[in-house]
C-alpha cells in the first residue's frame, strides 16, 4: 500500500452464488467458516445414514412427549380449585397452550382423607368445593386436559387414600370426572410393581376414555415394563430438586434408557423446575435443552400465573420445543468422547427429514470451554451442512465437516444440523498477495 513500498492486493473470489436449499426447502445463508473440531471431543465415525421418516401413523395417545404443568414442584400439597383454574387460564393467556402445553395436572393432596361410604375417592371439600367434574369441564372449556395423581399403595405420599385394591373403582371414578392423565405414585406399597401398575393400566383402558398413564416408581421400572406397553411414560429417577446438581444427575441417569423411548412411550426424568428460582436462567436453559434433546415430557413445575420474561422465553422457545416434539420420537443421547468425563458433552438427536440432527453442546464444568463436533460424529456425511441456532432462532450458515463454539459454564449451545445436498457448491475465499 502507499507508503509501505509494498503493494498488496487482496482479491476475494466468492464462489458463484448457488442457492442452497435444505431438505425442507428453506433457503439458507452462506458462511465461509470451517472449524477444526478437536478430535478429543469426538466419537468414531460411522457410515452416513439415509433419510429417517416418522412412523406412518402417529394416531396414538402421547405420540409425542406429553406437555403440560404439574402442581407439585412449586406448590407441594397446597392445591385447590382456584389454583388449577388460574393455571389453566395462564396456560392459554401466556401462549403456552398454543405451543403444545395441554395437561393441567393436580398432584398429591387433592383428596379427602377418607373414601366415601361407597368406597369412592372424593376430593377434599375445602380445596375443591365444586368437585372434580366441574373442574374438568372448566379445563376442557379452555381447550386443555386435566390430570390427577393417585398411588399404587395403600396411601399416597401425602398420607391420603391409595388405590391398592380399588383399581377398577378408581379408574371408573376418574374417567367419570373426565380425567385425561393419571400419575400413579409409589408410596405405602404392599403389592408388586408389575401387578399394581398393570391392574391400573388395564382398568384405565377398560373405561374406554383415552387417559395418559404415567408411572411414578422413582427409577426405571425394568425392561419388561417398558416393553409390555404398561404406561405412556415412566419416571427414571427419584424426585428432581430445584438445583443444578439434582437436575444434571437426573438428566444423565435418564440417558441410559434412551432405547425404550418411542411414540407412545417415554422416559420421564421428572417435571421441570424452570422458573422456580433455584437455578440461573442459563442453567434453566440447559435444563430445558437437555429435556428436549432427550424427548422428555415437558411438564412445567412453576407458577404459571407469575412468570418473568426469562422463564417465558425458556418454556416457550418454539424451536427447542420442536426438538422435543419431533415426530420421529427418538430420544437423543450423549455421544461417547474422552472429554465427556470432564463435563464437556455432545448430545445428538435424529430429527425427521433427511440427514438432520439436533445437537447439544453441554458444558457441565465450571470453566468456559471451546467445544466442537464433527458431522461424522453424528452419523452425517462429511461436507457442507446448514447450522441453525435453536435458542437464537437464526441461521448460522453453512459449515464444512463440523461446528465449534465457546460454551459458558453450566450452559449449552443447541443447534440443528442439516446436511446440504451434494450438488451444492461451497463458497471459498482466495487471497492473493503481490509484492
Ligand atoms: C412422590 C413423587 C412426586 C410427588 C410426591 C407427592 O415423591 O415422586 O413427584 O408426586 O410424591 O407427594
């Protein structure tokens, strides 16, 4: 340049702008970055797969993981009909219902301490003075569904009447009220797990009402239960607590059972704590992302009537919800890698369509980390792929062979990766320096 005695010309040639389209037809932005993922974060590549399509018929109950709300994480035993009505109102007014949240679930402590003279369960008359049928009618009038809690033993965990020996009577009672979702807990047990839950499942089926059946036996109930179609979802852990360690350990435990998840049957790592105050917003984003990539039920556990903006933004992140609700119903898994043990984890979930994955870069450590993934780690072909940031809801561009990002402690980057068709030409930059 002038004054330096040196002439430098930088000439940039951009490849002919060939329109790049993803497999679903949307136009993608073009980038020119090409990260060099560290081998340390990767797994052994395997052959590229072909398109994966959703099952032909998804006309089944809980075809995607149930979405809704449950009273227990925030309110414990303090439930009454005003809370349930107001929660139903808030679910609609907040926009959550429009995004797929539909079950309003009453947990423990809704019952009167004794059954009535005919042996029927009855709601606590102080808490539910208008009864459960009226409440179900109200919730249904909002376009939502009502869920309720029972226990397979002789008493609920709150010490109220259990359903042991009353399975048929209770199933008929709940169906007559218009209940749409039953969570069956595990306190004061006298029978055995398989028999108790099978009896209740059969009794609910016999009512003829479509009722989602949620087993709550505080740990994976065993391959037999999962394979015998007993429940739509089953808890895989003890109760979640509103802190990072509890959440992340439960998420990890749930990973082991990924093979059992499918449309109509889901591993349940417990209800969400998002918005309850015990974690940072970033940790809650991690919580929600992890549940989404694991195709876990998204059952909010906060007070929907008083959510701050950060909580709304997490619970109502449409593209994160879409990962959870993907029609393929495959539970994403953590990829094995040497760095996973240090807290730098890559999770991957196949999504419907051709060569499409949700990918979670999860930093469980206390330090900022540079994390990366290669397409071949994801069973995707090497070469160009479109990357979209699902929290920011923006296209990041076309990346060749892999993607890397800085991930903050206890935080995530959640992306969607879609291989670009083979005829696409990648952009390049050529720099010529002349003396
Ligand atoms: C158990 C369950 C919780 C909740 C409480 C209610 O602990 O695991 O999810 O239902 O009982 O008492």
